[in-house]
C-alpha cells in the first residue's frame, strides 16, 4: 500500500511539473511575441554594363526561409546608385515562400552603379547587391535614333533660325512620372553604439541570458529538476515559435561573413557574443540550458534515474573517436563560409526543417529523420558528434572561470560517468573519473546526483 501511495505521489508531482512548465512556456511565448525574419535575396543579373542613358532590367527574388515572418514583402527596400527607376512590377509569388519582381532602371551617372536589396530585421535579415559598370554616353553604340553623318550634313544646310521655329514647347510638369517606390540611395545605418543599445533589450537576447543564468544558479545549487522547464521554454520559443531563427549555428557563420559590418548585423554579433562570453565565464550553459536543438534530443532521450548507458550505445572507445567529428565539421564549415561568403549550413540544417514544419523531401528532412531516430537510441548524437557550435565553444570552454570538477570525496564509484552524464563527458580513471572540459554541457546532473557530493561546480584551480 505504501508503494502504491509513493508511486501515485511521484506521478502527481510529475504531472504538476509538466503542467507548470507548460504554463511557463505559454506565458513566455505570449509575452515575448516579436517579429522574426530570415530570407535569402538574389538579384539577376548580378553584374552588368551599359552607357549613360541606357535602360536595363533586373529581377529581384526574395525567398523567406522560415515560416514565421511578420515583415511584409512590400517592405523590401531597393536602393540605387548611379541610376534611376523607370518602372517596376509588383511582387509576384512564384512558389512557396518565394516572391519576385522586375525593375527597369536608367543609367544616369558614369562610374560604378549599384543596386542594393535589403530586408530590414533585428534578427539579421538579408541583403544582396548587383553592380553595373556605367560608361559615358559617347561610349554607347549607334542606335536607330542616332543621326547618321549624311543627316548631320543636311541639318547644317538649314538656316539656324529655321531649326525649332515650329516646335511646340512642352510643359514637363504634365508628363506622367513613373512611380518612385525605389529609394535613390541607401541611407546611413546606425552606429555600433546605437545598434548595441537597441539590440540589447530585444526579448530574444533577454530570454537567452535569463535561461543561461538560470542554468548557472541551478548547477551551483544542485537544482537539476529545473532543467526540463528551461529546455521546454527554449524548445517552444527559440525552436517552434520563431522557427529556429536566429539560429545559433547561423550566428557562428554570419560573424565570419559580416565582420566588416558589426552595426548592421548587431543582433547576430550580440547573440554569438553573449553565448561565447558565458562559455568563458561558466562554460557551455547555452548547450545545456538554452539550445533548442539540444532540447529536442533531451525530450527524446529520457533515462530513468540510476539507469546505466543503454546496451545499444556506442562503446567508450568508439565514442571517444567520434566526438572529434564535430571539430572536423567545424573546420570544413568555416572554410566553406569564408570561401563562399554564404551561410552554407542552412542548406543541410535538419532542425530548420523540424522547427519550420517543412517536410519536403530533401537533405534536411533525411538528416532530421536520422537525428531523431538515433537520439532515441543513444541520446544527443548531434550534440556529441556533429554540432559545429558545440565544437567551437568546446575549444574555449577549458578557459572558463567556473568548471565542473571531481573533488577529494570521490570514491570512484563511477556513477557519474556510467549513469549521470548523458553526453558522456566524464571519462573513467584508475583513481577517479575526470571531466572532459571540452565536452561538458553543464547540465548539472552529476553535481546534483553524486552520492558522495564529490562533483563540484567551482572556480578553484
């Protein structure tokens, strides 16, 4: 009878925790409702040439890569340098989440012309440009409306007064004017200080910092049961609500792409900078407490307390070899980003397909199915073996001020490495286990559950 009562109490507590965490997640989503945008912009042709007075056509394509976007397509800004707008079509949806329009411009100033297309968004947005080599008017080839030498000679035979005698003066003010919806020149953006002040109060940044600070508090006090609430909020808000955009791995790529324009891309620099700063202070709290990709795997792989590693998990030797894979993927990713100047990871990101509910057949969907299935069997495969951001932060984590360490009270029972660490970041040893400071995600399980209290979250060297 006592066993039955204890089981009922545990189920009641579990139900209450689930209900409470759901309420917290709903409140967070409602209070942090902000517009989110991510897109890819293209201009064709990307380069052209012509002489002053000529007209050229350009096609602008905007692909919204995330389902959550409150910025209308009409708010796409087009800036012209060295040319003026003659005409433009309206935006036309050519496929799902892809819009297109054509603009006709007249070249007005010899030199380097520029067409810039910008989607303004605090979450990063996107921009693209096309260049035009504008030659002087004299460099233009003869056309049908250019007088031939014979015509020029005939014209010179007329008395000067005869030319223009019967011309009718036309009032230019009554002529129709093309709609001027394209801004002639791109305005100056905010300074770094202004952009920082505006971005630091963004709800995304605030929630990101709050979840990581909550992790610091919970790990230090051994409150491991707080973690499911934090992961649920991260999954609900950072994941499904905003469609995984801004993506933390995308921020890693974009800091290398847009390092010359910190003010224009302050959001991604601040997002990445906050995560890196927390890593240097207390470790990978983002990975353990605020990452939506980690949260997906967290809720798929739930081991009962005291249960050892599943029999289908990788052998320790295999795990120690495979965990270096993510560092190789990081190196390849950064090389491709630098060479192509584009966020290449978004073309294969499996979680982008999940968070945007985009299940069209392709590489992201195939990778998503693989990650989800393997996550059920061995737990956190993406985090342990494939995450480029985890690898990048792992390089800096040994420098963190606070670390998880094995103290003097350890009896080498191996419970921490065999049962408590789902990321297998604790390596067994002859005298006592050791924490791999590159791989630990600061989940706090070992600190809270160590039977002798030997696991410590400390700044002591």
